[in-house]
C-alpha cells in the first residue's frame, strides 16, 4: 500500500492521464478511482487540485477527439464496430441516437455521466458533421465538469478515502489482488449485462424477400427506419419507410404488421424499438434481418423520394 500511495503521490497526474485516456478510449479501466485518490492525497498535502482537473479533462478530450475523427472518416462502420466490441451494447442503440438526435452537441456536456454514451456520442458527432470548434466547446465543458466532480469527491471526502486506504493497508500483500479482483468483477458484470442484452434481442426477424412480398400485397406493413438521418439521406431508404428516432415518434395507429430496420449489428436498434412497441400494444413487430444493407444485398434499391 505504501508503494501505491508513493506512486500516486509522485506520478499522480500521469496515472490520472493514462487511466482517463484508456477509459474514455473504450478500454474498461475505471478512471474515477485514480482521480478521486489523487485529489484526496493532494488535499491532505495542501496542494492545489486544479492540475488534476486540467489533466483529466485534457485526456478525456484527446480520447473523444479520436472518436470524433473516426466518426467523420468511418461513420457508421465505426459505430457498428463499437457495438460489436462494447461491454455496454445497449448504449450503442436507439437510446444514444435518440438523445444525440434530439439535443445535438450540447448533449456532450452530460455524456460522460451516462455509462457507455460518451464514446458513441462523440462518434455520432463526427458522423453527423458537427463542426470541430462546436464539438470541442461542448466536449471540453463536459470533460471539465466530469473531471471536476471526481476531484470534488476526492477533496471533500479525503478523510473517508484515507480510511479506505487504511483498511486496504491491513490486507498487506493481498491489497493488489483485491484491487485486481474488484476490477475483474466490474468487467465480468459488464459482460453479464451484455449477455442479458443479447438475449433480449432474440426475436423473430423478417427477411428482405418476405418484406418485399408483404409490400406488394394488399395490406403493406408500416416500415420504420431507425438509422441516423445523415446515413438515411446518403444511402436512401426502403420505399415508404418512416424515419423515427424514439418510440414516441412511431405512428400511433399502425397496421397489423410493423417492420423496423437499422444498420447496426444483430439489428440491435431495430430489436430494441420492436420490444418497446410490443409493450405499447403494437400487435406484430419484427426487425428486418440484415437491416438496410441486407435489403440492398437482396437486390432492392433504396429510395430518395
């Protein structure tokens, strides 16, 4: 424990910078504990905590800028990759798109306080063409606020932090295994949540060929498009589909059959909206297997009218 405290005391700002950079970069390394601990030690020693806030915010903005640039260059491809790798895939679907679509860049101010939202929101900012200066303004404010809350917790509750350190010190050589065990438990919990979310997505899909046949029938289905608006404008949409971002935007009087499609892995956004519509009394709702890419791959063209 003495070694850990010494490392924080000597290299605290570096530890904070690296942990925040990794955390905001998408690697499940808890960033708040190092910030709180460093702030608590600085308060005990009578040092200023402002450098901690600045370093943590800077690391966060650097990581966010990388997501932003990736979103500008790769767009939906990066979002799909993120959702495949994410330990919080539910944050990669309709909720995130809905929040950013409604509030735009100002949502970056609170993005870091919503688990899994920050990286997706910053990528969406790049994908949707948010101006760099506007992005940096709101993201910088959010980073300072996020870092400031962590530092405030460490500074205000520094005595409580000291008591926790004293408890850990009684563990002797078991301190590091216990800390690593807690980190492992955090990652396992995230993996469990991912598994439960994937179970919720298991529902009947409709193939592009089946959808085409329904559209040619006497009672065509209501088709909902939950993709980002910029991608819809770029690639077109299934003829007759309605663009929605949230459940509340779905028509209140749907026909018997409702089809939802997106551009995400496992039709996640579509499946989430379909579940929500089921709960609201929509009789039959199914995601489109393969999403819009599957529709095009089946030989159907997108409409721009």
